[in-house]
């Protein structure tokens, strides 16, 4: 069976509150399903990276890769330049 990796998991650390996903639960679920990694892609926050690293050490899970990403929102002020 081929392993899969979730490439866009948002956690409770997203600033837009789009998710209530707990990082520890996410890692445990992925590992129990035979996945060898997960990508944490929170909106506007990288706090989840620190938490995920800490949890992996606490649980002593080896050979599990964390892929770091961040979703950002960019707003441009509309101006009429002449």
C-alpha cells in the first residue's frame, strides 16, 4: 500500500479560525493511518510548526516528516494613479 501525505492541513492556530483541528490529534491520526508526514498550512501563523515539533518529540514518533507552509492574504489598496 502506498503512503499518502496530507498536504494542506489547517489547525487551530490559523488566525482566521477556519479550523479547530488539534495538532496532536492530527499527528496521531496520520501516524496511525500509516502516513509518514503531514503539511501544516495555517493561515497567517507559524505557531503550529513549533507545537508540532514539540509534540513529535513528546510522542517519540520517528520517521514522520513535517512539511511547513503558510497561507497568507495580501490586500492591495486600490489607487488611481495618473
